[in-house]
C-alpha cells in the first residue's frame, strides 16, 4: 500500500492532467483495477468500509453488485 500511495498515485497525477487522453484513460483504468483489488483483499477485515466504497464506484452503480459476493483477488 505504501508504494501504491506514495509512488503510483503521485506519478499518476501529471498523467491524468496531461494532454494525452488515451494515456490518461489507461492510467485511470489501471488505478481503478488496483482499487478494486485492494477492496476485495481488505473486505474480510473491514467489511462495512469496503462495502460502502465499493457501492460508490462508478461501475457498480449500474449493477449494484455487493463486494461480499465478488471473487477473491488472485493476482
């Protein structure tokens, strides 16, 4: 988590603000996937917090899927 928060997020800020839309979209998707994996892994330890964050993610607003029925991360 430390490396993700300190390095990856900080390096992503200029990319997301940059002119290259394809690069920004790719980085946003990678960050979204990382967040989803972190939430799945943390869910057994922090179920109420992770479920609330999961329910507010853009892709889950349409499907309204619960985090507790998602597959465990295997990567």
